[in-house]
C-alpha cells in the first residue's frame, strides 16, 4: 500500500484555501489540514473538506466522444483531434468563438486564450466572470484604475469596522468569514445588510434587513450622514482623490435623508445613522461585497458607490481597510488576469492597443499573425448573434463551461447551441451542455494536474497533481497543445512542462513579471502586483497612489435607480437569489459529493411565516412560483430569516434554470444579468 499527501488549492470558491489531498494506492481518499497557508491556516469549510469526493465519481468522462446522429460513441484522441482540427480550420476567424473557465488553472486559461487568438485568430473569447463580477471590473477600474480586491484576506481581521453588503460571507466564502469573526473578537463592529438573516448576519452587531436592489440608496444615505456629521476624511479626499464635490451634491439631497431612504429601503433610519457613525468614526473600515452587489442591473453603480464610501472615509491603502470584492469561482481573478476576455489581452491591456498587439504577436511568433486588434463578442453578444436567422458565429469551443445551466435565459442558450454548425465541449463530466456538442473531450480535474490559480486577493498559488486523470482524460493545457499541433502550430505550443507555460504567461502579464515558479511554490504564493524579481508581492493596493495616471482615485456621483422588475399587484413578492454553504455554482462538482448533496439536494423557495400564513402555505408544501416570463414548481421553506414580502431561491439547482427566465436584463457596459430582484407571485401547487 502506498500513501502520500499532496498540498494543493481548493477548487471551489475564490478564497483559495490550501489543503492536503490524501492519496492511497493512486486514489484520493480524503483531505487533511494544511496549516502553512496564511489564507486558511489549516481550516476548511464543508465544501473544501469533501472536495475529494467528486474526483473519482463514476460519471467522470474517460474517453473522447463523437456524435453520430443522436448517439455519442467513444473514440481515440487522434481521431477526435483530427476531426476538430479539420472542422475548426474550415471557418473564418470571426465565425469562431471560445469560452474558457474560471474553474481551470491560469496555465489552462492562458493557453486557451493563446489558442483562440493565435491559432483560431478569433476575437471572440470570454469566460464566466461575465456572470459574476463584470460590474466590479468596470466600477473599480473607473474609481481606482484597477479592478481587483484592494486588500488581502488575513488583513480583514485587522479592521475596526466591517460592512458586509451583498455578501453572505460566512456561507459563500467561509474562510474569509473567519477573518470577520477574528476582527469581531478584537472588538470590531460588524454590520451586515441583506434581505435575509444569514449566518453572516448572525455574526454581526448590526443587521440591516433591507430590500434587495436598494444598495445605492442605502450607501448614499450613509454617505450623506457621514458628511453632515463631518466624519469624512478631508485630507484623504483633498490629497488623493478627485470629483468629490459632485458626489457630495448627490448624497446630500433630501431623498437620501435616513428617514426617506430608510423608508424606501425598508429599514429604520436609526440603523442608517448608526452604520454611518460606526463607519465614519472607525480608524480602519472595510467593505466586503460579492454577487449581491454585482448581479444587478445597477451593478456598476453599486460598485462605484462602494468605492465612493471608502474614499470618503479615507479607508483605502492601509491594513484593515479597503474595497474587498469577493470573487466567485476559484480562478475568476486569474482567468481575467491572463486575458480570457473579448476586450483585454493579458495584464488588462486593451486589445485595441497597437503596442500590446505587436508585442504579443512578436512573442508568440505565429507566422500568419494573430487576431485583428478589435474587441470581440462577450458571451451574451455571442448568444444574441446566434438568435439571428443567419448567425455570424458558426462554431464554438467550450472549456469547462456549462452555459445551459449557468447562463441566464437557458432557452436562448439552447437555441443558440442548436444553431451552431459545430460545437466542442471539454469538461470533466457530461454536463447539460454536452448533449448539444459534436465532440466531447474528457478533461482532468484540479487534483490531476499541475499549475497555478489566482484567488480573490490576487494571490497566485500552486495546484499540484495528486493522481492520474481517469481513463484517457487529459489536462486542458495538454489537449489545447495537442490540438494546436494538429492545426500546424506545434512550434508555438512547444512546452516541456507547466512551468514553461507559467514563465511565458508571467512574461506577458506586467503584474506577474516578478514571479518565479520557486516563489509561487512556497506556502501562500504571491499577491500581485509583483513586477520585479526581488519583490515579495503586494497584499495591499494603493498605499501611496491609485492606479490612474494621475495617481488619484475618482469619485463618481451615483443616483439610485429602482430595479427594473419591481413587485406589483399581480407579482407581489420580490425574489432574490443566492448560494448555500454546501454547493458551488451549478453544482457540477458539489452535487457529486455525497456528504454535500446529502445536506441539500434540491432547490426550494424561502418565504416568511407571515406571508406563508396569508397564502395558506406550510413548510415543505409544493408551490408554484410565477414570474412575468415563466414559472416553476418547488417546495416552500417557511422561515423567519427572510424579510416579509421577499422570497429567496438558492442558485445551485435546476430550478434556477426557469428562474433565470425572469431575471435577465443588462447594464450597457459589462452586460451582467439581474439575479437579485424579480417580481413573483406564489401559490400552493395544484394539479390542473
Ligand atoms: Fe474551498 Fe472556499 Fe471553502 Fe476555502 S472557503 S475550503 S476555498 S470552498
């Protein structure tokens, strides 16, 4: 019998906890604590603890599959890749689109991006960050000149006042939540604003149970109160920021007085005043936010408003302060850093930047050049185009993406996939999207490959191979390399190890340029920016200046806008959505972990007892939930924790598919979908 432990990084949320995989006779049989990571210090949440269970699930894909009519049959790699190479070569660059995944490593994503732009020469590349934090990318970039979380995770415990807004941190990022508890035990004030009394609210000193969609209203009201009481940081505002007067004028309007705003938010004005006082008087205050802020039609405004509050109070650039955007998936940050976006090259260089385009072309050395220096389509535009009678996108390559379940409006996604002339899906399981594919390629999971991933605090850390992938499945970067070679670009994809890919990747991302494999190999990795070899990394951004050319942070005045789908007499409830501690996104992995699935295995709708009594609905009753554009049937969970007039559905189950029919809308810039506010009606299910 052989037994070993391999240290790696959790594949689920963006906290990026380190853990040991216990390997017995070539099989991962469990996880064990790894104490040397500053992120989680040996602790794991329930998801991390059971993350080994999906690795050897019998459903794992083991051989490439080719479609013949309605049937998939197994084939070998040579045949599958020959077929794909021939098909992809038959399209014009703009007829091709590629989606990568924040579940994959930096190296997988970097090579997928290079393959799209260098081999396929297409501009149309995107990934699932569109779904969660595209509002952060725009909002924080406008305010600070860079779109990442400003401080580090351990740093949160140094705060004197923590505002959790649009983040159920204790459930969604439990090991970030631990830092909140540490800060509170030191005497910090913790404030949670949420329509539900969540586990995060339980750990708070102040709970603001407001209506989803009223974030800007609440934030403007808090800022107005801070200014009226002279709690703002005038020297920080004067020396380090611009355009403050415009924000001051907006937040001091009468509509943002605590009485008026409190009434519209559904909270007492005293709660707003107390929040303003705690934030305004704190020496070190931080805001933690997640998809509760970004997955709204007003996502960018919400993010700008959060940035305004932290600049107003001088809470940027010091330990225990900052705007801490908690990303969703394990490697959302990394997939963005390496340029898996239709408008940005690695290191956030615009694709329209001629110098960046020339530099990349030269480094990669494709004899026939790379894609045109114009922005491509994001995933939403790709599928919008696929709705037309004669779509310009003809073929798609999906790596680790399951848009049939994860994207809004599944009907549009399915219709688009059916219209494609050719679809390749590369994944670890036969997902809902695979059934529309022409070829399905079996990929290795996190425990079966080497590489790096970048967590929410910009920390680049190692993932390490513990076991061989099942059957004939291969790591994503091996598949891409083999396919590039089949398509005549073997020379441009000549790597002897993952380390080679990592080094090339670092050379094109300015923020990664001072990183080496040895540095990353150490516990805790390195937080970017790390631009020089002798630099240890940068856990806290903007200590001296912001990332804008003039070094100043920019205030943006933001007026509150009502959500687009508000309750009325036919649809009297306000639906919001969120995540559970037991599951991750569409549940492809967590729903295949027995211990997690045993906890919660189906969706439900939470409703307040007062509302339930009026509707004669009891706990566990089957109910019909109707939206303006569809309906679903699920069980009711009658629970005091949800605000009267509000309802909640967890996002991990099939019920979300129909729910999304109602929730789609968009902001002009990042095109993020509305997941947080939809008007619904609820009634007891009756067989028609
Ligand atoms: Fe994994 Fe996130 Fe849990 Fe850490 S907090 S163990 S990264 S799911």
